[in-house]
């Protein structure tokens, strides 16, 4: 009886093709899961604030953040975002604040805050461009909001 030999070269080629295809699929999945570089779209008067639960309806006071695990959070008042940061301590990928009077978002590193008479949750701050006259910086705004937590989220 003769023994038949299994050709090794075709099996090696098949293995290489399967490995290449698997690598291409893995790369495709990872590339499509890239974190967003800019703000996400907020559906005004429908999206709930991640801190207090109220609808985000006044663009001039809205804020948002995306965590490193890809979750997005919208806020109806800059103060709600500051309290969320203090209470939840999320790993932040990006953070944006809607400009007080213009239809655009400001990144965390480009934002400052001015005193505002009435804001959705009464924190009294609105986002403006960094360096604006009379504005305070991100850290000072966060301190002011953490000091003023009365009635936040109905508490």
C-alpha cells in the first residue's frame, strides 16, 4: 500500500489568506470604532441631562462630554456637567460647551465662562471664548458650581 502525502504548500497558502482576511476585518472594526473628535448632535428638547434629568432645551447653556469608553452625555447647564465630573469622576475623552450667544460649541481647552442671570439649573454661568473680557476660567467655574449645589436635580 502506498501512503498518500498531503501537500503542505496549499495548506500554508490557505492559512496565510485566512490570517490576512482576519487582520483586515480586525482593522476595519477598530478603525470604525474611532472616538469622535468633535461635539455630538444634541436633540434639543428631547435629550435628557445626564446629571439632573431635565431636557436639554436652551442651546446657550448646553454642555456635553464623551467618555473614553465612547458614552456620550448631554447637560442642560454647565453646572450640571461640573457636578457630574465631581460626582461620577468619568474618564473624559472630550468635553464641549455651547457658546452663550453663537451657534457653535467650544472645546474644554478654549472655553471660559461669564456670569449669566438665569440658567436652566440656576448655576449662573454661560460659555464664551477663552480670554473674553470679564470671563472666568474652567477651574474657577467648576469651583463655583460645586459650591452651589442647592436644588440640583431636585435635591
